[in-house]
C-alpha cells in the first residue's frame, strides 16, 4: 500500500498500476482535472503540482514538480497539493486572486501549473517580496502558449499584496504528512501490484540490496525524469520497479577536507548550494538543466547512471576526477568515472548493483573548473555540446588538464590528445588556442537533430579557447560566457 496526503485528505492505494504517473492518477482516479497534460515530457509545466517537504531546520518547503513524468508511488509518505487545494472555502489563494485581477489566466490551459509554481515561490518566501529574477526562475518551466507573460509577471509581483491564505485552506496547517506513516515494511511487502507488475519502496539500503538480489533486473526509479518519458511517450511498462525516494541515506551530502560526496538521490535543487560553495561554474550549469520542476525531481546519481552522452553532469564529474561508489549484497566498490562509462547507455554497473554515491575531489590551490553548455535555447534545453575542463597550473606552467565533453561521442568522453597538448605548456591563452586544434583528433561526433558533426567539432574547439579566455580575459565574455 502507498499512502499520501492530497489536498488535506489521506489517500491509500494498493491495487493500482505500478507504472501509474501522478498526472494520470489525478485526472482518472481522483478527478482533479485542473492539472493538465500538455507535453507529457516535463517541458511545458501545465501539469505542475506542489509537494511539501521538511527541511533539516524543521521548516516546510514547497516544491513544484511535473506530475506527468512523476511516478505515483514516489508520493508515498508525502503531502501533495493541486490548485484545488490552494483556495479556502470562501475565497481564492493570493496567487489565484492575483492571476484573476491581473488577467494572467489567458486561455486557462496552462494556468493551474503556473499557479502551482507561483504558490511554491509565495510560500517559500514567507511573505517576502520575490525579486524579478526569482519570479522568472520560478516560472522558467511553465510555457504560456498565448504568449501572455506580462500579466502573469504582474500578478506574481502583486501576490503578496493580498491577505494571507485562511487557516481553513488545505495548503495551510501542519504542512508535511498529515497522517501517521505506516510502520517500516520489515518483510519488504509489495507496495503496489497489478496484473503481475510489482513495485517496492525500500526504506533502508539493506532492504534495497535484498530486493536487488531477488530482482536483479528490476528498474530503479530515482527522480524518473528520463524513465518517466519512457512511460508517457514510449508507452513502456516496467515489470518490477523499485522506488528509491524513501532512502534518506542516499540524500546525504558529506564533506572532508579534500572531498565532497553526493548521495545518488541528491536532487539538482539540493545540490546547488553545495556546488556554489566549491564549484561555481558547475552550479551555474545546474541552473541551466531543464527547469525548476525537473531540478526538484532529477538526481545527480540518476543523471550519471543513465549514461546518456548528452547528460549535463557526467562531463563535469569526469573533469573533476570523480569516483562512484557502487553497492550490492556483496558489498561496495569504488570505480573511477573514467572507467564507469563503457558504451552508449552502458556502464560498469552489474546486475544487483546500484550507484550509491558520487565522490568528488575538491579543487586545490592552482586548480580551476570551467564549464560551458551550448544548446539551441539558453534555458530549459538539452545540450548540443557541453565542455568541462579542470586546469591546474604552477609557476607559469600548466601542470595538469582534465577535459571532458558531452554530445561528442557515444559516452561522455575525455579529450586525451587535447589534454596532452596543454600539459607542460605555458599558462597563457596561446596554449589553449593551440590545444584547440587537437579536438578533431579526439572526437568524431555524430550528426543529429541538435547539431551536425562539423558544428560540434567547431564548437568544441572554440570552447577550449573560451576556457582560456575565461582564465585570462574574463572581461571579454558576457556574464562569464556560460
């Protein structure tokens, strides 16, 4: 059985399709029809809903997520709101009223998702007026097909001028989990089962390893921002799913003097502050991965284990000389990321193993990290080419270079010849200009809908030069050039 709170009411489900998405459940099982399907791919935001979570400080934080690709079982133990749960019995939520008064509803199809995103911003700011940037960032994953963003922005700026929500509104109250959680499943009962398909929700890694021993071919569901597309757009059905969302040990971020370790279930959103402290260029990249709804769902471990050649974080982890810890019933082992990616969408993970954490060396004196993403749109788009370079220098000489690219091969791949062309050379822009000529010797990229092979080679060569420009002539790059 799974159990969650929906708009203040406890929901319990047992005999339901383990592949059921949140959006399909809302629209077909509970008739919460405000939440819409626009793209079924996590791109347009029409399906956005609110999930409440407790911060380490004991505060309630609201996150907007894409219901279209979120697995229903991932809501187990959580508190969820659709726009129907925002209003009080006799009047609208401040965000809703502002959207009405400032004519922000347009045709109305995408409006519920927009309201969900703005409501997350409203509650998380605690009455403080959001900045223009925060408003745009909160709405970056919501597309308005009527192109009427001006009244929506005006409504966002005015939402704090209205009276706070009444205490009788479902969204106001105890906040997280308005029911007694079920006791831990000691015998790992099936959470959901229908027509031979099974879903499990382990609460400890010990339970997870036992499940993987019994079901070595099971599908591990982390954030599901890629797996969800297989369900909604390819109509794939998974026979055995193991949802990882209750494994709190995989959400931990730990630090030593020399390393920072990210649990595999650390979301992009939760990783941002840690990356900002140690790798600002990496943190800037995170802000360009999809939109906030996806960053609230997607995980670092999922992005690496997915092994997509156009995944945004793997090239950066490669450049940083990261390792992954893999675990199974037989114990744990560490693998350098250099050895982890084997072929297109193939990794060193064996049956019964899972990616437990990503271990990243911190930058030392004389080291710097430079990350650039090139895509057709600056925001909310997939990379055509992504470059990451960790450069080390001492006494006017480049002593080490780790350069990795995404979108240039069947896997995220380092440029060995380009690195060799830099090491031992003078720490100056001319060395990067010369090394850029080695890119065609390192890569033979494919042609696809995002770019031709020739374009990718030209862009990659230019990004090596741009790395040098960021080091030696940063004033020549607009806003850091990312």
